[in-house]
């Protein structure tokens, strides 16, 4: 192990130790610690934790528990999990644990109960944990485990929790949802052995059905749909579908990045408008309402290349990238992203009648928002931006869904959303159907 590898766990341990020392110093200046400061058996410690967890005046819990243990038939742990589920139904429970098998097994139990659990790769030691209970009453419970014995300490009132909550929030933001972490384990191998790895993981972590289904959702999108293209003519409702899909995936705690080529096209337009002389924005001209016009669809190709570069950057991490764009030649536009991206993508094509599209475009017209801060100028464009009528008529004269469906390399990854209805629920139903279509083969694989 080199020094850089050693730095993360050492730094994490030192930071938590400093937090503990600071809080104890400040606390002792105001009052003595409340009970639970002596050595206790695990049984007595868990009994005290159960009492606090059952307190009806607690409606939120944030817990950093490196040595999280599965219930495995323990009555008191089962009761604690049930109490945490009740707290979760009020304002929520968040738990951070580490990558040890026992901790992952326990985390999967909580996940099955609807509790959000994240895994921190930086947590390498299990000697210190803390629980932050809040509501009309506040209790911060520290526990230093040494030699198989627990040395807990309870600090009441809200002031004791502030430092720990800051540390918790920082660790939480740097941690990974347990579903994503376990899905990543399944992806670490050839496709031919995926079914075996799913069965082995189920047995290794004793996965409840709900936990396994959550993992399979992450697996399905990371394996089969890390990029989802949303295509269709202007006014069909692509932005509505993009937002609905992002909302659904985030509900399953997936990391999602929403991209729209209009932002990059607008950047090209600004280069031409300001006469920067760098050759960008050829063919663009200004229109009323903060809009722009282009002479040919090829003028939009540079924006598509910039968008494609952003998609490639996302492949280095784990977000699901939803890419929205409108082109008359959708097949040609998709080729810009490259065969490797297309092979691991899904396509949602949104379609609406010409009458409905025209009515929606006529209602659109939200101009860009400009703000100034010091020497910086920020510009924000809207999904409801104005589209000049001559562009709608000349560039986007026909829907090419039939051509897309005829492409053999696309047809089995093409999903049609009909969006003539005004009710958003109609779109939500179709988006849910798309998500289920992506996940279903992995559920079948898990049963083989």
C-alpha cells in the first residue's frame, strides 16, 4: 500500500476523532454528559438504542454505523429495524455503512424496509459510530467500540448534533447508494456469468426480494441503458418525457444527468451573434423573443458533437444520462454519438399529432434569463423556449419514427411514447412502462 492509499482512511479517522473531541469539549462547558458513558454490554447498548428509537418525539434519524449488523433473528435488532421504519415514515432515515459483507447484509435488510442506505468506501474502521435522532427531542448517541465492548455516550439537545450532522452530510454526499454499489459488483465480470453472479449475491447477502429488485433496477440501467435518447419533433413533448423519466429514476436513487442539445446550439448562436470571429455559429441568425434560426440542419451538427463529448465524459462515472434532441434526420444524428454509445443505449421517441404540436409551439415563448454577478454573466435557457415558425415548418416537416423502427440495430431498443393527451399522468404511465421494459429481462435472468 502506498501513502496515497493510506491517506483516505487515516484522514477520515482523524476527522471523526476531532469532531468527537470538539463536541465533548463544548458540551462539558455547559453540562455533564447524559448517561451511557460507561462500558456496556452489546445487549444493554442495543436495549438503550431501542428505547430512543421508539420515542414518538423522534421523527428523523441520520446514522453513521460502520459495524452495522443484520438482524438474523435477533429480537432486539428486529425491533430496532421496525422502529427505524416508523421513523422513516415520518421524516426519514438515512444510514451510512461500509463495504464489509455483514454491513452490506444489514444494509439490504434496511433497504427492503424502504430505508435509504449508502456505502462509504472511505470507512475502513468500525470502532466509532454515531446516531443523530431529531424531532421535538434531539439525541446524539456516540459509541466507541473497543475490545468487544461498547462505550456509548448520549448528548441531548440540538447543539450537540450540529457538528456531527455536518460531517454526516459531507460523508453522505461522497457515498454510493447500496443498490448501486451491489449492482456494480454484479457488473464486474463477463455477461455470460451474470445470472450466476446474481444468485451468488442473493445468497451471500441474504437479499430480501425488495432489496434484490432495487439492485436489479440499477443493474438494468447501468448495463443496458446507461444512455437514454429522447427524440421527436419540436412540440411533441420530449422535455416532459425527459423530466418524467429523470424523476422516476431518481425515485429509485439512481444518479441522473439530463442533457439537451438546445443549450449547446444556443452557445453556437451566441458565438455568431457576438461576432467573436472563431468560425462558430455559421448559419445562425437572431429571431424575436431570444430565439434563433438556422439555414440548414447541418448548422446544428457542432452542438450535437459537443453533446456527444459530454455523454462520453459521463461514461467515466455512473450516472444515467438522458439526452434530448430534435432532428429531422434522427438516424444521422444518433450516429454522431458513436457505435459504442448506441450499443448500450435505449431510445424513447415521442410523437404527437401535427395539430397538437403546432398548438404547443404557439404557446411556447419563454426567453432566456440573464443574471450578472460581478464580472460573470449567466444565461439560462428554458425547455419552453421559442421556436420560429419557419424553422418548425422547414426543418421539422415530418416524423421519422417509421425509419427508426426499420433500423435493425435500433428496433429492439426503440420505445414509442404517444403524447397527444394533455394529462401528464398519460406520459407518466408510458415512462413507467419503459422502465419496466428495461428491467424485466434482468428479473427473468434472476429467476433462471
